[in-house]
C-alpha cells in the first residue's frame, strides 16, 4: 500500500515562479524523504527530514514537516525548466523499515 | 562512487514467458529494494532485503515473482510466468539503512522497462 499522498497531482508554472507540493501520510514516521524523477536521470533523492525536525533547506528546496497533521510540503523557489519532473514523497513508517512512496506530483515548468 | 547497476535496460517478452532482472547495489549498502513502477504511478515496493535476509515481501506476488540476494550483494528478480499487467519499470535501489537506523537515503538504478505482449 502507498503511505504518502501528494497534492496536487499536476502543477504547471512559469520559470521563475515558486512551486509548492504537499504530501500527506497516515501513520507515524521515522523520516520523510522527497525524490525527483525525470526520464533522463531516473529517481533521485532530494532531501530527508527526520520526524523531530520541522523545516529543512537545501539550495532552492525547502521542506517542512508537521507530524501533528501528518503532512509535509516541498517548496521549489525560482523554478527552472530543468525542474520539470515528477516529485514523490517517501516515508519510513515508525516501527517498520520499509520505504513507501506516494503517487507523485507532476511539475511542468515552462520557459 | 559507482551507482546501482541494473540490467537489462529494456525487455520485451510474450505473456506466459519468464524473465529475470539483475541488480548490483552500491558497495557496502546493507539494504536492497525492488520496486515496480507502472506508468503514471509511484514506485510500489515488491521486496526489501537487509543483507541476504528478507525484511518485507508482503506485496510480492509470490505465485509468479521470486527474488534472491546472493551473499548479501547482487540480487535477481524473476517473473514466471509473466502477465500483461506486469508491464512496468522495475527499479532496484540500495541504502545504508539497517533495522534501527533508517535515516538515510536510497539510491536508485536506471530501472528495467518490461513490456509484456
């Protein structure tokens, strides 16, 4: 079963705009990770946030985690055409050791 | 650092035939995953190994799918017999994660695109 659920399913923006995508999950987690997938580079890890962290930054990426709402958001600032990809959240549920992916958000950044 | 290697990259078979995929994880990674990704969906975990032991295979269709991890390193995933609905990309990933320490990323191979006709 898939633990995470991304929202929206698809997002279309212009270069330079910010993109925000959300992930909701059902059970308590050890950590939450975001991955990007495009046809050229396959599935690539972007950022990991632990359950005791609330916010994390990496370059143009900002991730927040609200364990009380069981949700996370990924913000990409100043988007570029190269950011066009599908973005997935993946959770490592507390008490388990498996990594479970959501259905993903397809992001299209137009020049 | 060498990444996760998978072969073949592409495979076309007829239904009821058998097929095998191979994965070589990053050296030293204890955990190895096999995922199935159907077009337009997120990766679905089929089986997870830690070293050569199975951690989770609850979503592996065991009547037709099998997997093994030899000596805790390379792994093969087999489908026999294949069905049309097995058409998907099969992704192998590895990580340093161990039971009790999961705060680590997974590294994915390029995948094998399987088409069953």
